[in-house]
C-alpha cells in the first residue's frame, strides 16, 4: 500500500516490438486499470532484464524508448501512471543482489522460462538469465506491490516472488507486501498463428506467426488469412482438437468483448474465410488509434523526455524507501551524513 491506495506494478522487457500477445495478455489490462484511483500504478520498461540476451546497443536504446512510447500510445497516461526505466532506479539492482542471497538454487532450477531460454540460447546461458526471477521479485517488492497484471506465462515468477518475500518477512518482520498476480479473463495466453500449440512470441522466427502492434492493416489481414486452422469448417471452440480456431475465437473475444458462445453463434454456417477476415478487421481497428498516437509520440521527443524525468524521480523515491528499510533490517551499516 502507498497511503490508502493499493499498489499495481508491472512491466515488459525492452526487446523487439510488442506483439498482440503482449497487448491482450498484459498491456490491455493495464490500460483498463489505468484510471482506477484505488491503485497507485507503476510500469517499468525492464531494460536490465533485456540484458540477459545479447543486445545491439543502438538498437536496444531505440527499442527501450519506443516501448515507453507504446505504453503511452496504448492508453497509459504518464501523468497518472508512473512509467519509468528500470535502469534509472538503482534500487532494483541493489535489492536484486540482497534477494539473491535469500533465494535457493533449487528454486531457480525449477523455472520453466529459464529452461526454455537456456535451450534457445545455448551459447549464452549467463548468470543473469538464471537469476532473472530474483530481479523481477526486487522490481515488484520495492514498491510494496499488491497486484501484478501479467500474462499466464509469468505466474511461476510471481510465485517465486511471493516465496522470497514470505521468507524474508519470516526472518525480519513485515517488510514486504505479498503481491498477487492479476491474470485477465480473456487473452491471458495468445497462441502463435502458425503453430497454435505454442505461445505467440516476439522472438518467433516466422513473422507470419506473430501480429506486431505496429503491423499495418494489410499485414494484419494477410497474417490472419494465413493462420493455421484445421480441416473442418465449423467455427467452434475446442482447444484440444481445434487449437487454431480456438485461438482466433479467443483473440476475437479479447478484442470485441464477445464470449466464445456469442462468437460461435455469430459465425454459425459461415466458413473460416469469413471468420478470419472478421478477426483481422477487429484487430486492425483496435490497433489503428494506438499506431496513430504512437507516431505522434515518437515525433515529440521533448514530451516523452519530460515524462521520463518526472517519473524516474517518483519511482526512485518510493523504491529508495523500501531499499533503506531492507538494508537496515539485514544489518548493513548506516551511512554517515
Ligand atoms: P519472448 O517471447 O521473446 O520471450 P514475450 O513476448 O513473452 O517475449 P515478455 O516481455 O516476456 O514478452 O512479456 C511481457 C508480458 O506479455 C508478460 O506479462 C507476458 O505474460 C505477456 N505475454 C507475452 N506473450 C503472451 C501471449 N502470447 N499471450 C498472452 N500474454 C503474453
Ligand atoms: N518477466 C516479465 C517482465 C518483468 C515484470 C517485472 C513483469 C520484469 N519485471 C515485474 C511484472 C513485474 C515478463 O513479462 N517477461
């Protein structure tokens, strides 16, 4: 809590361009909660986490700024939501180190994201990739967070964050708020358009598998037209036997607010072609205003600069408070001023 408000905290890695999965699984939920004054809201551009994969410095710097602009373009007002760069608040790295000393290797060995990424990047299995969840726990715990809106794939990271916080509190008293994951009803796991058994991912090599938030209308329509389905022709939800169509029904539902049954009824007797076109049009219509605002924002460097400056300071203030408390609790020597 901060004052009488609950704290909401989330973020994304500043790698590549955001996908429809990132939007429907996370960003859209952030925007829906972004006017709710019951919460104090923080959103990080998680650039330290991005360093777990090798980055081209110039491209990385550009991507991180663009991600900031995308948050804003999607509807997060930076004057009401503290949007900031993780690397600008040194408390993240400092608390990350302390929490490393309260996390067991046995716990980290169980993380599925580590196993997946290690298999994918066998030539660069670095220690940062391994302790990634501890830095994420530090992000969350620094702000005394109550709620963390993320996609379903982040659930395991939230669990380890809670375990670390409980362990710490058991030793030192109530230092950290214990956070909860907030996983939206629709869109928590959007699948690849080409291999609907796998999640839609920014790092997919097949560009047809992924809708990027900055794809133009024709590209969006083309990708949906080519989406892998099955040999039947009935628009019916069945994740086991019809994963492709079920994924499209979920995407359509997340964008239009329609339930699975409503979508099935709407397309009863119509073929996959009509349905794919409707999904593509609904997605393109949702992305259009976001893209327009994004173009305006990247053209106005000074506006984003002023938001960065303002919000970095706010994040540093709140994070610093928790860090000092932790340092004192574990027995680090106080500074002489
Ligand atoms: P990569 O696939 O390259 O590892 P990513 O697309 O998973 O990256 P992240 O930065 O790890 O991107 O995730 C940002 C947020 O988007 C997280 O809250 C995550 O749960 C959510 N998310 C990512 N992919 C999907 C998806 N396919 N469906 C729903 N939510 C998703
Ligand atoms: N691991 C997250 C990104 C992330 C995050 C966080 C999300 C880093 N720190 C703190 C919520 C809260 C991901 O989405 N891959």
